[in-house]
C-alpha cells in the first residue's frame, strides 16, 4: 500500500533568491525544486499517492501553536512586502531600484521585548527566513498539509506524509527563523492531542528549537530530537541534552559532526525506546534529509540505504505516524532518499 501524501502546489510561490553567509550571497538552499524531487522520487517508485486538500486548517489550531500577534504580523508583512522593502530602500535613497518579486530579509534581531516599535515587531530571529508576497500563502498551505495528514490518522490511517514546504521546526510560539514560519509538526501534534498523548520525533539534522519551544509545557506531548551538537551547528543556542522540558517531556540527543550510520541508528533506538515508554496514541516525525552525507549545509554521514533502516525502525514502534517534511538540501538526491525511507516505512 502506497503512503497517502498531502501535497500543495502553492509552495512554489515562496522562492527567495539567495541567503547571506558572512557578507556573501549563497543559493537559497530551501528551494521549490526540493518538493518536485521528493514527489518525483516517490512517484516513480510507486510508493505514494498524492492529494491536494482544500485549505481548511482552523485558525484556532494555528493559534494553539503560535502567538496570534505573530500570525497577524506575518500575514500582513507578506501582503505589504513591496511597500515595506521600498520604505527601507527609500531611507537609503534607492526606492526606485525596488521592483519585481521582492523579499523582506530581517536584519535587526533585538532582545525580546526591548524594541516593540509599531511596524517593527521583530518576530523573525535570523536572516534565513525571508518573507515575500507568496510566503504567507505557501506557509499556510504547508501547515494545512500537516493538518490534513493528522486528520487522516484520526480517521484511521496508519501512516501519512505531509510534503510540507516551507518547513516548520525552527518556528516557535512567537518566532520565525531557519527557513521556517509556521510549525507544521507542532500544529499536527495539537490536531492529534484531543485523542490522547502524542510523541514527536525530530530527525532533521538541525535541532527543532521551534517545536521544543511550543511543546515545552505540554505534559501530554513528548518531544524527542536527534541533531547536530548545538555547540558546533545551527541553531547554537538550543538543543543541549540538559534541556528536558517542563514535565521531563523533552529528549535532546546532540550528535557530533561526522556522525555515521552505526552511531546514528544507536541514538535513534534510544529515542524510540523513550517514545515507547511514553505510550503515546500517535507519532509525528519531523523528517529531514539533511543528515545525508552529501548535504551541502550539514555534516553527518548517512547514506541512502540508511533511510530504509530508519523508516523501518520507526514503523516497528507500531504507532499511527504522520511524517512531516522538514529539511534536506542535496536536492538532486532527495527523491532517492524519500523512496528509500518510505520503502522502509511501508515494509
Ligand atoms: N550562518 C532546516 O533544515 N543556517 N533549516 C543558518 C547561519 C540555517 C535549516 C546559517 C539552517 C536552517 C529546516
Ligand atoms: Zn535541517
């Protein structure tokens, strides 16, 4: 049986031209082609069926995961982005150079609560989450896929895949960053929570600081994450092993650069044991493929075949499971990774 996959074409209108790295422009690695490759890989292996659900995500579900003021700010910024960017360029006497599909790149990151200036709300904490005219719509549709994936589990499906883009796990209650705007995995967890306890397993290369933030004080949600040691990789400030949640409901497993398959699979088994002991009714997997050995922005050493082992190990926990797409930037290989992973999931 192929996996039910929730897909939206609206992601493509979020397409920032580049990101910054120490004064240089580098490609925006979180690009639309990622979704095309993931879809094509599953399609050609006949591992998935695709459906584009109507936009029916409830506003109050969004507001369970995010500060409504952040949601309002984000939606308005996306709607007004041309004028906002033009205003900033007019300060530089360059207003007439602004044209086309412009993106607002945040460049001032004050400490919380010290600069709540009208029109400058500072919900974006780094420069890797630019906002364009299509960003709100893309992020809303991305969250809607996670919502519909959760509904599929509630309706009895054993597994479903939300092919989300943009990703979500770096977005917290009132912050956006790291290519993320709305936290798709946390939104799915809240959609599943009325039925009983929920576990989240985050296997993106980067720590899910946003998901941890949102779920920190939820006693019926366990957040577990395998990720690059924050001493040496993004997001740096968060993801350490001593962060355990308000109810001992967070498990962080930081791993060194160069982590190979054997070490990774051992760490995965430890996280899965913790999930089993929690006895949840459902599992949400934040699925990143940036643990791949040739990922351009990451430093683990997993090979394509490892994703089959990872998928199999997660399936063996035996829980209704929603897979939510997060990162993965070796774009031309993403289809191979997704096919390997879901062949392990489907057995
Ligand atoms: N020098 C996800 O994989 N890199 N996000 C910042 C700063 C941000 C990755 C580098 C990487 C974010 C969903
Ligand atoms: Zn990542």
